C-alpha cells in the first residue's frame, strides 16, 4: 500500500521500480548478483554515494510504502527514489534494496524526484556493458538491430528514431498481448518476434531491449509494478501481484536512462 503526502502522480507515472536486469544470456535477463558478507551478514553491493543522492532536487513526490513480507530484499519506489531509512540501500541502478530479507510487513518513507535525469553520463565501460549480447543467440534480432543501426547511422537523433521504428512495428504488425502465449524454444526472442508475435509485457520488453542493444543503443530491462488501485476513502493505493510489469530503459545522450514501455504500443489499455 502506498500513501502520498500531498499531490499524487497521474496513473501513467506509477511505474514501481523493483529489479533492474542488465545481463542477457541463455534466453534470460538477469540482474548482477548481490553477495552477502559472511561475517557481518551485510550486503556487498555497489551503492549510490550519499553525495550523489544529496544533489537530487526539483519536483518530487513524498509517500510511505507498506510492503508485505516477500522474503526477498527488493523494495519498490518511483523514479528517482531517495530514502533516509538506514536499513535500505540505494543500488547502482537506482532501485532500493533492504539490508535484510523482508520477513514481516515493513514501512518506509520515500521521496521521488520525478523530473531528475538518471545517469545523464556513462563511461565507455558502462556503455559497453549495456550493449553486451551473447554470441550464439537470436541471430535474426541481431541482424535486425544491425540494419537499423546502419540505416540511421547519419541521423543526429538515431537512438530515438530506432526506438520509434520498433514501437511502430509492434503497433502496426500482427502482434498481440496475451497471458497465455505459445511455448517458445531455441532462440526464443527470434521466435517470438518473427513467428509467434504473441506474449505479455516481458516478451515485448525483452525483445525491444535486445534489438536496441544490437542496434548499438545501451538498454536494460526493468521489472516491477505498474499502476495500482486507489482507495478514495483511505486515500491510498493498493498495488497487487497482478500489477506486475516489465519495461525498458534506453540510454540517450544528454538525457540519461529513459523509460520506454513497448507493451503500450501493443496493448494500451494494459498501461
């Protein structure tokens, strides 16, 4: 449950960031592993420095989250989130993670600076990480990404053009949203994009992020929740498991990580 202090966001802003998946291999998107120090039982993770978080400013939402026990460490927040709770870490990917697994109902206060850019600059090493694809998977999508990169190489806003090309394909061709897609084997993203054309948010987000990387645009998958049911009497949102969602972030020069939701091109009513 989420209770906002003062102004609450529009529904289309309710993207609850939970997990960032930045590595694709063996038909699966994964997040970089978290390890636990066996002596202190604390997380060994790359965290955002307090100096970086202290510079967050501008328009913001303030709210309290009450999270049910999940027995996981991940937490939920809108971008770009900051909390003063000392038992919560700000990960390198701007998600929040608890120092200990959530074994009971837990509340925490968050301020989200919704107009703040996420990493407007990346090092070449970071860019290369977000372009990495395994060698022997989904050759058709790799070829498609390569063609899009070549066709738009001379355009100043080439990344944005490629984004719109893929979204237009999802919207105009015979793709459709379903929670009961056919079983995919082999090169699953190739088979989804070129053959079955049927799936839910994870299918569309996964294929989109893969094509963007193949086209030379840094991309990563974000899993979390979208929306929520507003209780007019209690003045709070309830976010349920059925609100689980996946979307993509692409890195644009000068703008940083920018959310793109491919599902919106296929099934606008979902979002």
